[in-house]
């Protein structure tokens, strides 16, 4: 969900796993030459999700990496299926207050340009929870330093992959 810390956590997780990092919104903006807000405004959400699906396919067809997706990416069936088939997915969850505080710092979230962004977040969380619940790994965004959340995800991936075969074991501790 927007504001959960996907990009910040992903940027910190990637070096721990020895992988490159990509942010799908940045890649969409690069491919389209427009900001996410402009894409929503000019073409609408459905068109944005179709473009997002094409970018996600290109990224997921490539070598392993850490990818921070947009919060609504999983609402598009093609994107959701690609993630389930080609990735280890992580649901980085946070409470509504945290999401609202983080997601409304800047006016760059087209879906939150409503009279009541908190109510919009509640509705989106409710609508998207069934999709997020399909993730391989569920982690609560920690209130302290992002490295705590990174460590939780790292440990769960390591456990999932099997510690003996874990190629991303660059943790010195």
C-alpha cells in the first residue's frame, strides 16, 4: 500500500541480498516520459495499470532484483499473476495512521487527491487486502528505523529459500 515504505525498504534490502533495486513507478515514468500523476490525469487509472503491467513484465522477465511495486499493481490480474509466477512477493503492511502520515507528505498520490485521504486509504486497504494476502511473505512495517523492517524481510526470505542455499547471505552478523 502507498506509504508502507516499499521503496525505502527495497533500496535497503537489495544490497543485503546482493541484487539491484528497481522502483516500478520510476521505471513507468522513464518509459512514458510522464509522472505517475500525469499518467493518471491524462489517461486514467485503467490505462496506467495496463502500462504498469507492460513495465512489470519487462522487469520480471529480467535477471533477479528487488522491485518496489506501486500499491495498486496487484489489482491488475496480469501483473498479479506475473508476480505470483516469477517472484517472491512481500506484503509490507502498516496501519492506516502510518500510511496516511507517510502518503500525504507530498501531493504526488493521484488516488489521495480526495476530500478525505484517510477514508480513501481505508477503502483501498479493504479492497486490496485480498490481493496483498496472497503474498509469499507478510511483514508489518516497523515503527523504528527501516533497517528493522529490512531485517525482518531478509530473515523471512532466507528462511523461505533455505539458509544452506541462500545466495544472498551477505549479512555479517
